[in-house]
C-alpha cells in the first residue's frame, strides 16, 4: 500500500499487482486519491 501511495505522489496512474493483491491495491489507490484531495482543500 505504501508503494501505491508513492506512485500516486509521483503522478503515475498505473501500478502492477498480483491478482491476490489487487483489492488492497485499489483500496490504497482510493485512499491516496482522497488524501490528496483532502490536502488540497485545506
């Protein structure tokens, strides 16, 4: 999950994950996106 957040901070819009980790990767990506929106609104 921290690697997904790192990729989001770099502006990457694609990460590769094993099939078993896709659900947590999607959750981490959503969390990173919401965190950046929240930080921008402050």
